[in-house]
C-alpha cells in the first residue's frame, strides 16, 4: 500500500511553521544591528531567497530525494563533501531546536514570569525527546492548524499596530528614522543587518528534506508560499516596530519582542494571545528539528558514514539512540550559550548559511556533471552566482559582527567533522591499528591479540559489503571512473557490474574485454559481471535488491538522459556517480 502524499498546504504548513516562526525574533535581531533600516535588510533577504527558489527547484526537481544538501552533493560530488554538508545540517537543526525552545519559553515567561527560562527550555527539549522516542512525529493536520493560527495571530497584530500608528501618529517613526547609526554609515548597517536577517529564512531548507512525501509538483509551491510569507511578515513587523516604540526599547525586549509589541498596541490580552501562539509555533519548530535530524542521521548511517549502532530501534520503531544523541548535543549548546539568543543565532546562522552555500555549489556541480539529467526548472548560472555571493557576504557579516560566535560554532563543527572524517576513513584507521599491534613487543602481544582479532573481523565485515553498478555497456574509461569513485568514497572489495538486457541482446566483445582488463587492474577487488534479462525498471531494482540483500543506496547508475523512461526518485535511492 503506497504512502499518502502531502498536498500543497499540508507540506507548506510543516516547513512553514519553521520558517514563519522566525518573525518572532528576527525583527528584533535585525533592528539591533541595522536600526531604522532593518526592514530594507529584510527585503534584501527576500530578494536572496527569491533566487534560491529557482536553485532549490532545479536541484530537487532533478534529484527529488530526501536529504537536502547532503543528497545533492552525494549525487554530484564526493561522499566527503556530502558528509560535511550533513554535519552542518545537523548543527543547523541543533541550533534551530535550541533557539525555538528558548524563544518559546521566553514568550511563556512573558505570561508567567516566575520560572527559570533555561531550565524550562531544558524541560521542553526533554519533552520532545520522549515524544519522538515514543514514535510521535509531525502530524500534517496539526501542523496546518498551528500554521493557520500563527498567520491569523500575525494578521491581528498587524491590524492592532496599524491602528496604534493611525491613532498616535508617526512621531516614533520620524524620531527613529533620524536616529544616528552606531559604528558606520547606511551601507554598513544594511550589510550587517542583512547578515543578521538571514536567520529569518530558517526552515527554507526543510521542504527539501521530505520531498519524497510530497505530491508531484508540490515542492516548488511550498518554496513560493514560504517566500511570500517571510517577504511580507518579517519586513512588515520591522516597519511597524519602529513606528510604535523607540529603538532603545528593542534590545530590552528582544526575547519576547512581538509580545511587547502586542502589549503596547492591544494590552495584556493581545500579548497573552501572541505569547501562546509563539509557544505553539516554536514548539512545532522544535519537533521539526527532532524529526528532521533523525531522518538525516539515519540516512547517513545507512550510507555507512556513521556506525550501525545508531540504527537500533525500540518497540515503537524509533531510532532512539539518534534522538538521545541529538538531545545531548542540544543541551550542551544550551548551557554553553546559557540560553542567550545571540550566540545561538550565531551558531545557527553560520551552519545554516554554509549549508545554503553548499546547495548553490551543488547546483553548479549539477549543471556541470549532471547536465543530461532532466529537470523541470533551470536557474541561470548568473543568478546562482549572485545568490552564492550573497550567502558568503552574510557569513562574513555574521563573523564580523560577533567574532566570538565563530568560536562557539567551531567548538561544535570541528569535532563533528573530525568524527565523521574518522568514520569515513575507519578502514585505514583499523588497518593502522592492526599494523601497530603487530609491531609491538612479543611480551605485550598476548594482551592485545584479542583486540587485533576483533579489528580484523570488523575490517572483513566492512569490506565485504557488496555494491552494484548498473552498466549500459560502458567503455573501460567509464568503468574505471566507477572503480575510482568506489575506492575514494566507499569501503568495499566486492562489486557487481550488472547489465539489464533483453533476451535478444548480448554484451559486446569489446565490453567483455574491457571488463577483464579492469578486473586485472584491481586485483584486490572481487569484481563480478552479471547479465540480467528484462528491462531496467524500478521493479527490477527492487527485485535485485531483495534477491542479493543489497540496499538500494549501495547501487549506482550513471546520469540518465531525457529518454530515460523513469524518474530518479522511482528507483528508491539508487545513487548517481557519473
């Protein structure tokens, strides 16, 4: 029975709760940097996001598989690059979860000022850990209800702020507009404001992480809907803010900014409504982070980037070890930053913006290396380049504004990259350890021979994993590229070269000769050539995967052309390597 696919508004709601929740804090952050010009910086972000709509649409249209930047680079670059993108995405999810939980508790604190925000944030993260371990994930219906309520609350707040300005005039706006800028001119304020405001598009990448659950043609619509939402809401809130309060008040209430706006314009009742709405939508963003990172780490584990230890499931079918690891990472960053929104935003901005840069680079690689791959939309190279430059500027601006945040980011990024790099090179590391054991003094060898035997068993198990390449009768240079890719990116000494042919077809003598030459060139690899009768279809891939017990993400094809009668996503995760 096929899984029911998500329509436009259900899919929009799931990712929309994440991206539109940024309106609760991004206006205050941007005003704190760009002052009265914050709304212009937010419009600049909307322009950048407009370019990324095409970039994402082209990439995901060509490779409509879950995984976002990780999936793009895995199919257009090396596994190492994909692993780095995945690491940054995990950091992005981590910072999103902590920011959303912390902001939610700050808004709740606006209603009940007696509790400790950091402890409450810890409690909220713990709650979602237990919920996701129990198998409770996002409900599209609940997500849609929260999304509609959130948009309705924002509309009510806009109305009250507009009435306030109409009744009290534009004196605040005029006073704020003529306020002196700190530390530079308008251009510097706009650039630094733009860098801070890029936090407001958090969640734009979420839709790419569950594209396989969406109906055909829905993905670009979710991008359009999210773009409209942040292009209207975020700049509008910044304009209204500088029209109802002095700029000096912004930093004082930055952790519950919209509740303060609501209290100024509509009293405590409206402030309570906005605070409750904030808690709901930000909690939805926390759940999105838990569910999203769970799927990503599971995919990385299946691709043998991380150890199989994380695939252990409980009775509910949840990979609880992944969720516990993510929870511990979130708690660590919460206490390192003491729940301060600034350092959290810095960690998030640097990780998320780097992921966006990787996505733009992935688009360029797709144009160069997968030019034959069909795609429903096409982003012009100049627009991709402009978008990439804008993201690089935003990364620089965030580092320039708060260089200490770079240290917090590197505190998590560098160890993560080292661990992932060690996992990718674990075969070589284990060989080195075995060699070290063998060179030890005979008096000590008896104490470590058990460890040496265990390592040899692990190496054998690791290298015995079979891989499959579906060949269309490729020449020796193409097959050699396949072997070089496997040697650089995978740990194996077994590969099946498979040709799916009709009964009347046979491989050419030249192909058989090339295969024999390649087999002699790689004596350490057990190469097997297999002819399968029939047609290359998703059903045939399913059949072979089940028959040989080889997961589909260990099966490769070269980039298909326009005449290929199936979509890449129909092959169930088969990877493109040429």
